[in-house]
C-alpha cells in the first residue's frame, strides 16, 4: 500500500512535471503544489530555528552571563552562515532553471561546480572566523565577563562551517529539484540530535557554553553527511553516481552566473548582518538583561516568521522552474499566490506570538525581568509580521528568477536608513523597547516596497531572459 507521504510526493512530482511540460494548470493545482512544497519546507525552517531555541533555552538555565555570551556573537554566526547560503543559492537557482528546461545533464554539471566552489569558500570563511574569534566579543562591545564563552561559541561554529555549507548546499539542490521532504526530515533529525547532544554535554559533562556549541556542531555534521548522500547519490535528477557519459569539464560561465546571483546576496548578507551587529552594539550598553532579552526575543520571534521563509523556499523552486520552462504566466501567478499565502500565515502567527509572548520567553529563561522585557518587545513586533512576510516571500520570488541586485539594495536601504537610524534615536529614551519599535516600523516599510516591485513585474528579466 502506498503511504500518504509517498502519494504526496508523487502528486507534487506530477504537478512539477506539468510546469516543465508546458501544460496549463488550474488554480486548485497551483495551490495544491504550493501547499505540498511549503509544508515540508515550513517544518524544516521551524525545526532549524528550534535548534537555536533549544540552545538558548539550555543556555538560559546556565545563567545570564552564558546567555549574553551566546547572544553577543549570534548575529556574527548568522553573517557567516548567510555568506555560505548565498554561495549555494547562486548555483541552486541555475539548477532550478535547467530542471525547468528539462536539461538534467547541465543541472548536474552545475551541481558539480557548486560542490567544489562552495566547500572551498566555506573553508576560507571558517579559517577567517577562527582567526578573529578571540577578539570578536570585544569588537562587539561585550565585557570581559562574557568574552571567553562568546569566543568559544563562535570558534566551534567556525570549525563546522564546511559541514554547515555542505548541509545548506545539498538541501538547496534537493529543494530546487522539488524534493522538500529529505531536507525537512533532516532538519527534524538535527533538532532531535541537538537536544540529545546538548543535554548530555551541558548537564551530564557540565561543559556549559562549550557543550552548547559542540552539541549543535555534532548535529550539523551528521545532517550534512546524510543530506549530501541523498543529493549526490539518490536524487533522480541530480545524482552524480553512474553518470559515466557525463565528463566533468570546468565551465566558467556557471561560476560567472553564480557570482551574478551570489555577489549581491553576499554583499547584502554582509551589510545586513553588519546592521544586525550594529543593532547588537546599540543594545549592548543597555546591560546584560537587555542583551539576553533581545537574544531570546529574536529566537522566539523567529518561530513566527519561519513559515514565511518556508513558503519563500517553495516560491524560489516554483519560480525557478517556471523561468527555466519559460512560463511567464506561471511566474506571475505563483508569485502572487505564494506572497498572499505567506502574509496570511504570518498574520496568524503574529497573533499567536502576541498572545503567548511571555510564555515563549519563559521557555528559555526563568528570569522574570528578562521575560517581561522580551514579551513587551515581541508584542510590538507582532503587528509587523504580515508585511515582514511580504518582504520575505517577495525576495524569494526574485531570487528564484535570478534577480538579486535590486532586492538587495532595497533590503539594505531599508535596514540602514530606516531601522538603525530610528533604533539609535529611540534607544536613548526607551531602551530595548525603542529598538524593537524601530524594527517593526522598518519591516512594515520594507514589505511595502517589495510588494510594489512585485506588482510592477520587472523582476522577470533574469538570467534566462524575459519569460514568455
């Protein structure tokens, strides 16, 4: 008997085949495909955030200083991770286009190039990160009481950076081929392993912050190896095993195309994460309570917006394959439907976050002062979630089309000119609450400008040309 998961997999494969074959799709079929691709991706996003949530919850039980140490360098780890993600996306978007055009041989060739380039790049990022790990906490404005633990946490993350890259690259390749199931399953497995490893290393071996870092690192390594196995050896479209007739010849045009997509994303990641670091520097003088509350609130809020990123990943796959198949009608339709879906889902999540703000904070720390401050910030942010969803999914649509330069500029202008300026001004009188009010205003503004660009339609002029 065919299992429900197998039936859903076959249905999504058949619907994706309709895109590549140029067959018309009904509105119900489009919604069905969006749903089937989004649900596993949403689960993957939520469980990946759960790793950070669990880390923060366990660190919160160690003490305020440990929580502040991890929170101080968290934005820096996001920066390094986003750089490797940008590298992966430059190649995976090309793979989605070639799959949409039914050119699986060239898709596999791009995948080979991606493995070489991305792993070399991640090794460089990891080495640079290790070299600066000792001084980073002081550069970020942290005190001597938390600098040592912050350096350890960041250093361990840098050691596993190549595996973090391999996991992201393999997952991105599977997703762009339409296989959202394996990355979703692996995200759940990594979350479970993270819980187990962290519990043992923190509460049995009493390794503190080092145990948190090692537990997460071990989970990432296992997840990377398994996802790479499925992408390299088991994928029907991407498997490199047994392709004796496909010689590996280096093609610089694949690298150049990847750079056209990746460089704007990487520059955006640097400047956006730089903005997060500046935001951390704005919060740091407010004291350890504010640092910890800010860190825990960011982690709690991420559970709210991860569904938006899950729908965004589905949008990238759908737009990428539609562009490769030169289906302009589907590009426009999928873009509007995924954005609307994301806004509805995140509006509901925002409501949940508003109601349960204090309880979410209490899951990560028993300190009442931190819980109260963080809950107030979460309730401010809840009102911005629908427009935040618009910016997330619109950006994913543009990435799927290979259009990354102008969206990157839009993100950067919104972050630097609106959020940071307003946050620096309000923090003087309103503390952390002012910083989060500035964030809510900026996310609403950003969603508005992204919606405007989506409706204008210029984003469809991409690597494969204007879609028909």
